[in-house]
């Protein structure tokens, strides 16, 4: 039996893993509970969906990570946390109940369908590696079936894609589909004419990449135009059924595949209403990431909402915020005294729309084109966990750049049924 106080961490994403890296494991027994046995890198999910990278390049097993380095000494337990009992100081997964002295909630966010939860059955999403792989399989399957069909109506249905949401994920996946249409289809799918493929990107506001500069927004619009993506601003999707997307102005688009990137909400737990849930389904925390009104429970990353003077509506749900909160919370706990409030250091924002096409806002400097694309690749490469993964991504990118061939585009038919909620299907 350990005599150290036990800290249970729910979720080994950017926030949870950085917390574990910095918490003093000689002083605390640290247990990570995650529904997946690996850490993944969401900013590159779109490259899995568009067959740019293999899933193994952006995922890293916790058990291997915990053998060495700064995270050495933490314990991993697989499970999806369903209930948090703050009075009994314990959490409940589908497999076991674990008690804690301190709890760190870093479970991130999930898809938000804004009340239309039935959409999960008909649209494709990008919030986990498994969801990105489903997108990839569906796209490849559609290209193969369209190659076999002589019926123009069927071909149109198979080759019409709608991406909902003009944030970084939506822009990047639409750009990647545009690249497939422009570079891959003419080379490899000889029975499909590129102009048979339609890609529509829907955005409810008047701009793409809402959090970025006007310069970045207009460049992104231009780059998507170059890749033959039909961008429709000021349009909201109202419903989707029978392969028809209905928009808020009453018009409709026929589409066989809708990729939903339009919204996120904090992951949910049954806590008997004890967790204070604020805007965006996020848990309310103070400036030290302590959950308001509950002792010894902290929340960090996407799932936490902290109101500060600079960010009265909470911080943006970005990897850098999660990383910085994870690290600071660990340092505050190590010191035994919560005396360093969180202040977000904004290192800028980036998005890529395709080869040689990216935008970056780094403080007051705005980059676009090839230079922004190189900066984007560098930043993502150094952020991926594991040397093997860094090398594998680098080789894939260099190979893809010169050969226009991306990953092998194998259609492995990952099973869609039975729906396993623990693989992120919820
Ligand atoms: C497609 C996409 C593109 C993005 N692009 C960018 C980008 O370019 N730049 C950027 O800064 N940010 C980007 N983001 C946002 C960024 O990924 C998040 O802000 C960041 O991952 C948040 O870190 P986190 O640790 O809070 O949550 P996550 O990284 O989501 O980690 C949460 C972890 O909790 C686990 N988990 C969830 N629920 C449970 C449960 N009930 N029980 C056990 N485990 C659970 C999950 O398996 C996961 O490992 C993107 C996100 C997506 C989805």
C-alpha cells in the first residue's frame, strides 16, 4: 500500500499528460484513467481522415510513455469514467471504482450537435482517432464505389461532401478533401473526373477561422477556392436526412457524406449535479483551476472554464491552453500552496489548407503560403509525442510532398457495428 497521497487524473490528453509530467511522483501516487490506452494528437486528426497519415503516427501508448522520462512512475488504468462521487472521493468506470485524495479532470470536449443529437447517427465527426478513421474509410469506400458505378445520380451522391463548421478543423479537412480532388483523384481514380466531386464548406458566421486575423481569414478563403472547395458563409445547417442537407435559408444541398466540425461541449459525467457546469458544458474553475465549491477536485484543459479579465468568456479550447494549465496546476500542487494564478501565454494560431498553403498569426506577424506551411509543419512535428512518431510523420510528409502519394489509402473496413461507446462513438 502506498503511503503517498493519491491523485487520479481523468484523461491523458494535452492537459492530463502535462500535469503528470510535472507533478512530483515521489510525493504523490499518480493514476491516469483514460478510455483509450494511448495519447493522441487531435490537430492532425484531419490527416488521418484524408489518408495523409496513418493513425499509428499520431498516437502513443501510455504504458510505453510511463516507462521513462518525466512521466515515469505514473500508473495507467483503462476505463471510461462514468460517475464522480465527490462526497466519497471516488470515481467509477465500467470496470472498477477508484478512490482519490485529489482528482484532476482533464477529459476534454466532445461533439456538440446543439440539441440535434440524432445527427450522430448520420454525420461523420473528428473528435477521436477512431472517428477520424471512420471518416477515412468512408471517403475511400465512396471513391471505390463511384469508380464502379455508371449511374450519374449514384455517382453524384457518392462524391458530394459537405463539411460543417469553418473553424480550423473544418477548414483543414475541407482543404485536404480539395487536395484529394485536385492531386490524388486524377492520378489514381481514373474512372472519376475531378469535377464530379463536390466539396461544400458551410460556416454560419461571415468568416472562416473566426479566432484568426482578417488577413489569415481571407487567405484561407482564397486557398480553399484554389482547391475547388465551395465555401458558403452565413449558412447554417438545419437538418440532414435522406442525403439532403437543409440550410437555414430553406435551400438544400444533396450530399452523401457530411463531416461535422461545428461545435464542442465539455465531456459529461454523472456527479449528482455536484460539478458546477458553465457555458459550453465546461466545468467552472477558479484562477488556479480548482473546481468551484468542491475541495480537492481540479479541472484543466478543454473541459475547464475560467473567467479572467482578459478572457471573460473562458479561454479558447486549444492545445496550448491545456498544456499550460496542466503544467501550472502540477507546480501549484507540488509547492503545497496555490500561489500562482493561471495566465495564458498566447503563442499564436495556425491552420493549413494544403501543400504550400497555410496561414499563421504569430503575435503581430501574419504569415501565409509556403513559409506558414513550413512553420505549421515544424510546430506540429515537435509537438507530437515520441521520436518514432516524429520521424514517421516527417518521412510521410516529405514523401507526400515529392510524390503526391500520401499514406497507402488501404480500406481496412474498421467495424462500425456494434457501436462501441467506449471507442468514442457517443
Ligand atoms: C480535429 C481537431 C483539430 C484541432 N486542431 C487544433 C489546432 O490546430 N491547434 C490547437 O491548439 N488545438 C487544436 N484542437 C484543439 C485541441 O486538440 C484541444 O484543445 C486539446 O486537445 C485539449 O486538450 P485536453 O487535454 O483538454 O483534451 P484532449 O486532448 O481531448 O484529451 C482528453 C482525453 O480524455 C480522455 N477521456 C475523455 N472522456 C473520458 C472519460 N469519461 N473517461 C476516461 N477518459 C476520458 C480522452 O480519451 C482523451 O485522451 C483541435 C481539436 C480537434 C478535435
